[in-house]
C-alpha cells in the first residue's frame, strides 16, 4: 500500500513539474566556467556559469575574455570538482554579452525558446540551483530585469521559460558593492 502511494505521489510530482530528491534534470545542461586567478601561480576558480544549448556551451561573453575557457559540467563539478575541458569560442555577440563555445556535452542541451514577454515566469539555471522569477522589466531592445534572486558567479546562466526552453543568458546584476547582487536585479539578454 505504501509503495503504491509513493508511486502515485511521484507521478503527481512529475506531472506538476516538481522533482524528487535525486531528480535534477534541469541542472544537467549547466556548466561551471573556470577563470584564471590574477596570480599566475594559483589554480583557476569557478567564476561564471554556462549551459548547453544544442551542441554548444553558451555563457556570458565577459566570462570568456580570450578565445577559450576551462569548463566543467555541473555533473562533474558535483561529483569530482575536476575533469575539466577547454571550450573554444565559436561565436560572440558582444552587444548582448553572449559567447558560444565548442565542448563535449554529457547530456542533451536545452532547446531555443520563444520570445520573452513582460511578466513571463522564468527560471535561472545556476550552478547552485534553480532560481525562480519573472521577466519584470525590459531594458532596451534585448535585455530584461528579472526578480530572480541571482548572485555573483551566476553570469552566463540559462534563463528558461515555462516549457524548459532557453530564452536568455544572465549577464549581470545591479549591486551597491562588488561582492553581492542586490535582490531582484538580475539582468538577462534574450538569445538571438
């Protein structure tokens, strides 16, 4: 009887879009972007986030100042915090602060979503978890402010719509200091 109840509960959670304790498929496309330390003798450290879109990794362009970046898939990061690879920049759109890199993916990438509208529910897939919010205010023609509670290091994260499709890239947040984002001030650029 208990097993039947658990099966029904799991079915309801999946139908409602909730995940079980060990079920986090939304984080499979997430990558950790490693950046070199200012001191050349120090190891690279996690500084940004990226995500698989189709067969490429997408991140904020400012996270990859050169032609390549050291990448670790979220699954590898959680398991070993190592096993990195080098992603080479294929394309950039500096007006949107987006870069596309080649990389070996360990799971399917996200699909490109539809156009964003004001008050659309969105989720931001960061390396620390999924952050819920809305597309609250348009800035210019391709950027949005979201009320999702983003943090430094979330730059490059996927912004996904209610269908789970990628609609944007988190590029920055507003901040009164250089260590913490102000609540509800994440800015994302729409994917072209």
